């Protein structure tokens, strides 16, 4: 019955059914692999273009919440709703117009966002099927408030949506080095969404993640800096930006899944150096190298060294061996203490994802 | 009663941590924390409440409560897997860690 709803129901019914299926699969201890999204018919009938829906969780934690804006609807006047809607649009456009990717899964997957999630929820996340945004410290007085609503930064919207792209492409495991790469890719493409919206070159951009999230009460410019990791904030309440910008400062910690939001500073800085070395708009060449690498080369357990090797070889394929583009990639990784082509050599290829029928047979095996 | 609280992860990746000794708090505040723990059913929660796959940019909480008498109880939970009844307590402890609550 749940599958019937997923296949035939309206957007919000599908999202609810998919969420319930997620949970029941969880009880059976099985993953709902990305290919199963297609079996369950969540995607649109391809080629329809963008399909956005925004929901309101009304300060609770039930997802997805009440539908408040659908594709084709005009602005609602609720800033969080309209920012989530527009930011999803800008992200869709980057992937479609620059990289010829039709939504998160490449097949027009609907973009679902929930705003006004939780109370005093200073966060945004991707739950495997949709984006979720809090309002920051709306429960505090203005003089105490540290965080604005999380839809206020369009690169955060791009960051969350890119976690979806990663889920459908490389599937980088969200811990340790592969997790830090996963995080870095979200920061990179989130900022590329913003830079393209503002028509900024790599030289003009700030390369700060999350500008606009902090209120004036915080001593900081954003939550991370790709240009200068470790300098984004230094605040008496929030503490100091912990990011390293070089392999020699890699942080071996247990929390944050092995520091995925911390060590992402290293590949972030490598991308920044690559982009400013190349000049022009970062989404055109540097972004293309990173996108093709994520789509075709990265996999579950890719390390920083392996990612460096892959970006270098992809740059050679796209722009020529010995090209300026390939040299810029080498320079980028050198800046963070990684020499492309060194280390253990090419990694063992991951097994290819199973075909659609194979996945269905696996599902019915029980 | 002693409360050891840590929140990590989230898209901001900031670590928030504090240790609270309720004996050193104003009585009303200590009472509030005690009753929040009871209402949330904290001592009956399992040691791990996790989403089966890491949902990207969720908060991760680690909460250890050591009662005056009895064994400490630790729960590690992802924020989307935390029961709704725990949310107000998690928010209060976060604000206490930030010296704002």
C-alpha cells in the first residue's frame, strides 16, 4: 500500500510514504539504496524540468509538514519558504545549465524542502530524501541571538542539495576522509551556486561558507572559509573555527563522524587554490573537473590522496595532459600538502551498482 | 546529579559541550532539569538512538547523567532520531553550554 501511495500519490503523500518506507526498512536493518528510488517511482517522468515543493513543519519535528509552496506558485511572503524555493531553483540551474544534470539524481527528482523545523534549531540537514531547515535561535531575544534562519545563505541550500547529488553518484561514506570529501563537495558546489547567482569570478568571491547565518552578535564572517580555513570565526560563545588547511594539521577526532566538517577544510582549500589559479568563473573549469570526478571516479571510501589523483587525471582528460588546467589541480593539492600521483597508486575499483531488476529481486528476497 | 552534555556535527560543525552539577544550580533550575529528564524518559532510553545511515549535517548528541545514587546512563543520539520529548532538554543544555540558558 505504501508503494502504491509512493507511485500514485501527490507529492506530500509520496514524501510521507517514502519516509515511512525508510523507517520500516530501517527496522529490517536494510538500506533503501539509491536505485530503489527509481523502482518506487519517486522521480518525475524525466524531462519535465524542475519540480519544487516547500513544506512548513510549524516548529515541530514531523516531516515533511504542511505544503506551502509548489512549483509554479508565486512567492508566499514567508522568507524561509521563498528562500528555500529560490535556492533550490538556483541549485537546480547550476547543475542543469552548467553540468547537464537534471536534478539530484540526473532524472528530474523532485526537490523537497521543509522550513520552520524545530524550535531554536540552528541547523539545516539532508535526510536522504529532502532538505530540512531551522530558524536559528528564534527562541532567544535579539541581543542574545547568534544564528539567523538557515535558508538565509543560498550556499547552505546548495550544500544540502549537493549531499543528495553525492548520494546518487559517489556515495562517499560520511566519516573520516571520505566524509570530509563528502562535506567539501557540498561546500564547493554550494558556493558555486552562490557565485553563479552573483556572477562572481573566483577572484571576486569571498569563498566563505554560510555568510548571513550569523547575527551581528557573533565575531565571525561565516561558518567556514575555503580561502583561509580556520579564520571564519573566533567568538567568545561559539569558539574558534577549528578547520585545518593542510594535511599536516589533519584532526584525528572521534566526534563529528571523525571530524567531517573539520577536515573538509583541506580539500576545500585545494579547490579554492585550483579555482583562483585558473581564474575566470570557478564553476566553469574547476567546478567541471570536480563535478566529473564526483560523478565518474569517487566512491564510498575515497581518500584525499585518491581524490587528488582522480581530479588530476580528469583534468587531463577534459583539458589535455600537461594543460594549464591540469597543472592548476596539481598546484591546488600541493598547497594542502598532497602530491598528485603519489601514495598507493590507483585504488581498487568499487563494484558497479546493481541493475534495476537485480535490486528488485534483492528487495523480494526478504 | 551530574550531567555531561556534548553536541557535535550539524552543518556548522561546531562542538558544544558542558558539565552541569545540579547541586550547584539554583533550586528551581535543578528541579526543571530533573523533571525534564523524567518526562523525556531518559533513563529508559537505549544507549544508541541513531538514524540507520548518517543523515548529512544532523546534530549528534552524547548525554551522560550520573544520579546521586545509582549508575550513570549514557545515550548517544542523532537529532532526527531523538524522541520529541527530549528536544526541549537538548535545547536547554545547548544554551547552558553556550552560557545563554
